[in-house]
């Protein structure tokens, strides 16, 4: 594998060029035979190249957004899904462009046929490219170094990606730095799992010296340092962490985007609101909406609004119980709207009111914030910005991701906020809507533990 390591980027680039070229060729044919003649002044050869190039740019942009070209990083199924989603978005943009050029809505059927052909090509390409990549770059054998915290959870996650790396051995930091260094020599990588900073730094420097790659689970302080701004006021480098959340101008821009997008969404989704509300009402005659107290910026408490997906008085015993897998409290209508995330749509009203933003850390229940803060004092850091309808942790985490990992993901958003990041998260939210693992619920035992406050590792 080491002989080919230096060519990894070139291999990935070649794979990407192949699939993009095939998709662009399909568009060339469709444009030339079905749409070019619809223009008042049809394009010549240069115009065809221009149209195909613009389509290629759309493909690259959406594949960059959804990660469809990440051969070796994504599983085959995920790569097919990401690639096809990117192709559909590119085709939608191409249809808009064709409509503007021909000055009327054209028959969309040729583009639909092209989409099906692209799906076939994407499936074949994803399977072959992943297979070849794994032959060239088999999984790395790594050493896992751990400390006082249990690593069973991380080990389980690593085992799900045995196409990327395989844990050959685990070693506790109590074994000593010298023995750890000696063990490292026999592996292609090192996974550093939440050990004291001074020991981690020694291992990092040693691996850097020996050109051995490392995978580290970040601490809260690592995330804060990572987002720091470099200052060169004199010949000693400084790292500036402002630590105040969003600046005033960022807040103004974010609020303006929230208002514009939520109003547009409310108008477009009005039929969905009507159908969903009617279905909930007709099922059991109970209230359509469900209100719940949540915490947002600076710990402010507000009442979040959702479509009711559970039976009436689902928490009549007086304490919260997060939804578990196959939870009997969820109604048949509720299962459908939860799977499609429709139950979250009424939060648009919370966004218009100013309690929430479209993108931000998920606002937690008041009692859960109290529980998590007792166990994780830094949990309140995520409330430096308004809670969001979607967020960094929703895109890159799961429904049952631990509270500590969600905190890290949310801090990555807070510390690296930009309007572009918000746009990326909104688009990536579309991708996860139909991914089962992103809506995976708790096991019944874990859900009860959260409700009792005994195991605040997971949150709803």
C-alpha cells in the first residue's frame, strides 16, 4: 500500500473524471437532440461545449457539496446516493437554464430518462471504483491508544468501517510512552482516544517524525484552538479565540436569511401543513400541534412547535422519555411524518418569531440541559447561538449520537460559522432526510435511562 500511497489523489481524480465525463456526454446528447432546436437561434458547436461545460460545473459543485466523489471515504451505497442526488440537482439547474434560453417550459421527459441512465452509470462506476480502490488501498492496520474513558463505543464505530482501518491492537496509556512508541512502529496508523494532552502531544510528535498517520478524537479545547485566528503582531505567532459566538453583522445577515427562507418555505409547504394537520386530526381527534419547552441562545426558554406524532398525553407521568425504536406511543401517522421529518416543519413559526434559526444547534429540553450540564459542564457552550431547525450535528451525527459528541459537532459550527456553512448544511439536510441512520432512535433501555437522568449520554 505504501508504494501507491503517493498516487492516491491521482487515482481518485481519475475515477472522478471518468464518471463526470460520462454524465456530461449524456447531457451533450440530450441537449443536442432534444433542446437545442427549441431555441430561436440554435447554438453551434461552441455553444454546445459551453452548455456541457456549465453542466459539468453544476455536477462538480453538487458532488463537492454531497461528497459523491469521495471514493474510499463513503460506502458504495452512500456514494451512489450522494452521486445521484448531485446529478438530480445538476439536472434541475440545467432544466432551469434550458427554460430561460428557450423562453418556455420544455418537455422534461428527456432529462428524466437521462437521470435514469445516469443512475445506472453511477451504480456501475461506484461499485467498480470502490472495488479497485480497496484493492489498491486495503484497510490500514492501526494501534488504538486509550486512557481512563471506555473505548467500546469507538471500537464499535471503527468496526463498522473495516474498509478503512482495522484495529490490530489496543494499548492503555499506563503501559508507558516508550512501550507505546515501540508498538507504533508495527502499524500504519494510530488512533488516539481521549488521553491526557501531554501524552497525546508526545505521541503526535513521534508519529509526525516517523510519517505515521494519526486519528485523534478531539477535546473541547482542540475545537476552540482549531477555529482560532492567526495573528502576527510580532515574531511570535499568536492564536486569537474571540469566544463570543456570532458577530453583530453575522447575526443581522443570519436573521435576514432566516426570515426570507422561512417565509418562502411556509408558502411552498402550505399544502403539506394542511394534509398533515388533517391526517393527525382524523386519526384520533387530538390536537394537531405539540408544544414543548426548549432552551435556545443564552439558556432562554421557549415553546417549540411540532406536529404531534405521539398519542395524546404521551408523557402524562410527568417526566420526559425520548422516543425509542418501535416506541408504542408513536401513532401510525406519526411514524410517517417522523420518517420524513414533516413533524419538524411547524418550527418555521418559531423561526419567524425569532426563538430559533434555520441552522444551529438543536434546542434541547430544559430538563435534559440540566442533566447534561451536570455531567458535561461545557454543554452550555453550544447555546452561544440560537437553536436551529437543522444543524451541524444533525447533518454529521445521528438521532442517538451521544450528548458529548453532539456538543463537539455543535461547537465546530459555532466556532466556524459562515453564511456559506449555513448554505452547505441546508443542502446536506436534504441528503440525510431519507437516510435511516440519521433518524435512528434509542433502545428502550437507553431511552429510560435518559428520562431518569442516570445516563445522559444520549439525547433526543
